[in-house]
C-alpha cells in the first residue's frame, strides 16, 4: 500500500504561520470506487508560502492545512463521488456498512476491474495528533487495514495497528514494538486475532472497546470519523435545528440576524410551543414518552418539528415560526413548509457556517448552492473566507461560477473534476495552471480553460419534436 499512500514532505509547509488546529482533514486517497479508476488524491495542503490569505492556512505540528476548498466539475464528472467515497469510508469505520457494499461500487468501466483492489486512505488531525488510516479491499474482503500515528515534525510514523487477512476466516494483527514486547499483551493479541474473524468489517471499531490505555490513540482517531467529520447532501436536513434555536440563545440570535440580513423578507424567527395531549399520539409514540430517558422525538424531518418531554413531565410540540412583513408593516408568521426551498436550504447551511466558525470540525457539502441565489451563496462564502478567527474546514462541490473569485479563494483551494475517455475521474487544482492573481478565472472556466464544464458535442443536430423517419 506504500506506493499509493506516500508520506508527506513537510518542509515546504513549515513557514506558513497561523493558529493551532485540532480536527482537520489533510488528504484523502481513493482507488477503484465509483468513478475513480486509478488512485486519486484530494488534499487540503497549501501550495507554499502565501503572501495573501495567510488566514486561510491553519497550522499544527509544523504542517499547514487549508480551511476552504471548492470542487467544480460537469454533471457526471465525479465531484460528488469524492464526497460519497469519504462518506463510505466513514460509514465503514462506524460499522454502518461492510466492505462488501464498497465492492458493489467498484469502477465499472474497465474489463476485469472486479479483481482489482480497492484503496481508501485518509490522513487527518484529531485532538493534537496526526493519523493515517488506510484500507485495501479485494472482492469485498479487507486485505489490509492500518492506522499510523504521524509525528509530522520528526517525520516519524508510529504503527498503532495493522490487520492483514490470512484467509477469509483468519486475520493477523500487528501492533507497535512497545505493545508487542510487553508479555501481558501477548495473550491479548492472541485473543483479538481469534475473537475477530469478520473479513468484511474493519477491526478499528472493535479495538476502541478494549480497556487498555494503549488504545487511547486509536479511540482518538475513531472519534474523528464519529464526531469531527460531517457530510451534507442536497437532501439532508438539520433535525436538531428547532431544539438548538430554543436552547442556545447565542445560536438563535445568529440564525435570526443572519436570515434577516440576507434580505429575503424575514423579520424574525422563533420557536412555537404547544402542549400535547398524550392521548392524541399513536400508541407507539405515546409509549416512547413513558420512558423517562426519552426527551425528544422527531416527527417530521422535513419540517424539523419535534415533540419533547420537559422536566415538568409535559410533552410539547415545537416548530419554527418565521415572521414576514407585508403592507403597512403588517407581520404574520409562517411554518417551515410554507417557506421556499432556498429558505430551507439556508437554514441548513447557516448552522454549518456557525460550526466551522467556532469549532474544529470538517464539513463536506455537496452542491452547496442548491436552491440558493448566486448572490446570497457568494456573500456567505466570502464572509467565511474573510473571517480570520474561523476554526474549521469547509469543502464543497458546486457549479456556481460566481464563486470563482481570487479574492475569495486562493488558487490551491479551487479543484476541478474531469473525466477522461475511459470514464475515470481525475482532479486538478487551479494552482496547476499557474494563473496570475489578477486574472478573471470565472471567464476562463466558462471558456473551458480549466476543464470541469460540459461539452455538448453535436447538440444542435438533435431533432426535438420532429418525426425523423418522415424526413
């Protein structure tokens, strides 16, 4: 696996100065999955010393990572597949899918590719430590799984665990020398090898349940997948929004002020509360509220409405009430289902901006501009780009050419997805074109200079509405 997952040369990033980071993605590598044939790498590494936008680089452990990245590409070019691929790795680690399901999504436009290995690898930073996690899969069986602790400053790699498949029903485990040279761990290793025989699931999530302090770093790495990595699709909903607005005054003020400032006719946002007669609920839902441990129950993910049992034992129905003004400043409130798709999408995106502004988290968003006016999405991204105190990372796919602005992005933060004649996706950054900082990159993009746009071929020769047989 070493030829595909090369270790970083850190020297070129040492001089970039910025604040300390905690939970970041450094790079991701994928091979033989979805539209990726050969190994492709996406990374958040700056191209070198920055004369401008220094605040876009977050430094930790002598290496800098970017806080922002936009991925462009024509429909079907594979930009969304990058997000799907890292989502599949996350779900695999968290035990939500098996490697069999990854094998179903191999690159299918090459003969005999079914026998080719799949590779997924990610390098990331979690709780003051840098990790490299990689999987190699063949016909749905995990051949190799490894986790390294990377000391970037000294370029030192410390093996935390390596799992190799001896056969479909047998694995071998290897830990670092300090662990294996301890006699008391010999029996533990033997038990682990005998106890875990599932060839389709990572052993990662199995090791975190061991009590030995040696596994603390493994638990930290697992936490990155569970808590720090967040993936949002166009159809995703923020199911915790109502309760967060109600219980977090700072967040509620942020949402209301921002929505009002966007000039979309909103005057205020509040939570509407109504006590609920439990007898009006279905027997199944009524039974749930008889459990004292249950406080909230989502009843409509689309509208974000919730039932919640509070400390007084009563159950309340809580929903968003969005106030608009009409003639003579007359105001009335609307429920979320009466709002536009754009308003709903904004209510999903704004909490993300708040999270990455204040916390060390990583967010991937597919089609960030979905249903949002170009001027609004550009205003939001520029706000985050200019914020020198933001703490997290935002990575998104988009078709919105208005965002192609070198006062918002540096050239190493703009990626283009392109498919070759074999149907395989590859990536390139704007920085590879060595453009001047003052050039109009939007114009160049629309003219096809950087790829990532559709070419319609003989589109004008299509005969719509014409009976071709009668010609």
